[in-house]
C-alpha cells in the first residue's frame, strides 16, 4: 500500500525544496516564478514503518517550513484484492459507466473509494474525520501541511484495522 502526498503553496526557494523532495524520492511538479507557487508530490509506503516515519519527518522538517500557506492532499493506492473488504465497509455507492464511487467509513476517517473499470488499483481518499462527516461529502479537502503526520497515522491505523477485521 502506497500513499501519494501532493502539496502546494508559496515558496521562496524552490531549488532547496526540490532537493529535499528528491531526497525523499519525490519531485517538484511545478513552480510558477510569477507567484512563487510550487506543487510537489512524494510516495510513502504505508506498510513499511521505516519509510513511513522517515518521509513524514523529512517532509515536516525539510519541506513544509519552506512553503508558506502549505496545503496537501493524500490518496492511498491499494490493490484490487482489498475491494471486497472495503465494499463491506461502504455506506454509499455511486455507479457510473466508467467508474464507481464507494464511500467507506473506517475507524478514523470516511473515505471516497474510486474504482475505475478495468483498473488494477483502487484510489482511497480521506474525505472527513468520522465525527465531522456529512453524507454527500465526496471530495477531498485540502489540509494544512502540519496535519500530515496525524493524517498518515490515521490512514495507516484505518487500513491496518480493516485488514485485521477481514482476517477475523
């Protein structure tokens, strides 16, 4: 399981941010010199505790402080073999001709699960904390970059709990 973290914000020194991202295996996707806005992304192996902790701390210490008004989005990429488990946990289903959307409620977060027909991977996106979720919330909100450690920890706990309940 891999989480893809994307972020954006204003940055005074994109060269250093790019260098720090490369050290994490990420990349700076774009930089607008007129506004100073950067966009970047990196991957985190959710099931690998070493990679998980290292990338969390590298982002918080080496990237987030250099990006003003930093906002992030996270999505987990899961194998299709988890679909039956997540279907059991869904509270809403929205089908279409090319994709299907499931709203999945786990312990910490409610997620939108996007399933493209014929795709081998699922996209699981945190939509809201369980206590704050309202039916009809499908879109991922942008979060301040300082929330990354808590968000990744919650996603990891939710996926571990879901896998445990599948084995029972």
